[in-house]
């Protein structure tokens, strides 16, 4: 055998040794067992999840689930919202079918089950990473959705206040009395507190617009107050400044009573939210850019008819 033959054999042996090294561990595909309810809520079957977490015996995984339930309660969550008892039909080795115990798990429940699992299992680390990242993404999406709804309500109130001002003017409210007119609506809804008093109670600077610091629920209550007062002034053809002011306060009181009847939080007790004004200003700038210079045609896909929220002043219903 020549030296070249020996070198070739040694090289082949070396390659064979490298190819025999252990492959990297397989990452469980948790998305493959994710399910959706008829209402669009995602969930996982504990029976499907157990093998992906490295559990061969259901009894061992059930121990982790029980620990996860305790953790769920300790972080202030309702256990029943995340761990729902269920049953699952399985096929035995003999081909017979049997109903076994199962749990319907939310994303948080899966994360807590992984947190309370056997840390020696590599699948547990993969699950912790997957469900932690996915939970954070879900939280951010929910925050974005809530922010968009809040922004939408704030814009709708701006437009509705303009319409209410027109109705009040037609009823005989003088321009210098618009502040009193709008304050009456707040006093009815906020249990006698006017705009300045509500700001003081919530720790909102006097120069800030109260509406910009309201959360979604508080904005919705005020939107209802404004639209219903508008309808009342127009349909009942109320005439006279004093009558219009009285009507606005009465509508505010009725909205407050409705909140009380359904067990909601009174608006003056709701905390002030971070100002939404920067988002309003940003949207206003985008709309201005969408309006072309004189003689230039706007892009077909641009919405140039959307209302632009004005600045106004407090007498116009809290629009600053």
C-alpha cells in the first residue's frame, strides 16, 4: 500500500468520525399543536404539549401543571381563565379508544407549566423561551389595539364636540357661555365635579386637555354624554341658554347612573393615562402631508377627506 493510499484511508476515517457526532437537539414545534377556539382565542392541549416538553408519563406532567396553577394564582390571575379541565379521546396500543383527562391551556398557562417543569429537560428551556417571547408579542399587540381604540375615540369626541357646539348655538347658548355649558355636562357625569376639579383630582396640569388624559372607558362615557346631549338638544328643539345647560347636566347624570347600575367605576376614580396628544399630533401631520398643493392631484390611495382635529380651547368641550 502506498503512502497516498494510507493518507486517503486516514482522511476517510477522519471524515467518518466527524459524521458520527451527535446532531443538534431538535427544537419542539409548539405552533404545530396550537389551536383556535370558535371565538379566535388560541389554546393548547396539555396532552399534546406534554411530549413536546419531554414528558413520557402524564402523571409527571400533571405535577408541573398543578404547580403552574399555584404560580398563576400567585401572580394575581384567575386560574380558571388559563387552565380549563377537559377530556381527550386517545387510541390505545390494542386499537381501543379511551377518554383521558386533559387540560385546555392558555399561552400563559403553557409558559407557567414550562417554568414549573423539570429544568434538566432541554425541551423545557425551549418552551420557556418560546412562550415568554410569544406572550410578550401578544401583550404588545393588545396594547397597540387598545391604544388605537383610544385614539379613535379621542378623535370621534373631537368631531362630536363640534356638532354639539352647533346644536348649543342653535339652542341659544352664547359663545361666552360655552365654557359653562360644557362644564355642566362634566358636572353631571363626574358627580358635581367640573373640568378643573377633575383635573386637580387626577393630578393633571391645568394647561393639559382633560380628554387627552382619559383612558378608553372614560372616553367612551364622555362620548356617550356628548352624542346624547346633541341628540336631545336637536330632537326636543330645546330653546334657551339655561335650558340647554340644564339638559347637558341631566344627560351627564343619566350616563353616570347607567355606569353605577352596571357596577362600573365612576369616571372621577379612573386614573389619568399618559397623554395621547403626541399620537394626535402625529396623525394630524400625516393628514396635512396627504393634502396636495393647489393644482396637484392627490394620490388615489390617500384619504384626504379625513377630519383634522383642531386645537380649540377649553370652552369647546375640553378641546385644547
